[in-house]
């Protein structure tokens, strides 16, 4: 029942063990079952969703190039890696990577709001 909160309550996160919470993996809250491209290409809403995802990935790539052009190498490369991951996840072979891509983009968005 909520191991991180139990560890904090018992004082296990104090001192040199403070690195442990930073190394926890991001959970994937949902998974995408494998569906053949023919099955989802027949659905008009699925094609519209796919087009919207591809447009967002292109926009993310453009923003990554703008960051690189302004001299923000770390942010530009990180956004470029996210864009490459999104490009792969919108492909028929990489559809199972879509939850991880959404989770990483969401985490990046929350960090961007905190800055």
C-alpha cells in the first residue's frame, strides 16, 4: 500500500538514501494492444487521431529545432529525442511505445510548468 509514503513515514528517505526516490521508473498507466494497421485504418476516428498525433510530433520537432537554433543544446536534444520517440510511436510498428511517449511528454510538460 503506497511504498514511497511508507518509506517516508518510517524515515527511510533521510540521509544518503535520498537518491533512491530519484531512480524510480515512471509507471505506464495503460497499455496499447497490438492492432493491425488494416483494422485501425478502416476507422475514420482512428485516422483522425493518428493525423493529430503526427501533426503534434511535427510541431514538437519544429520547437526542438528552434531550441537548438537559440543555443539551448540540452533542451533541444531532449525535445529531439522525444520527437523521434513520438515519430516511432505513430508508426504501425511502434504503436506499443505510445503510452511511454505520452508519459514522457506529460512529465516534461509538468516540469515546464514548474519552471
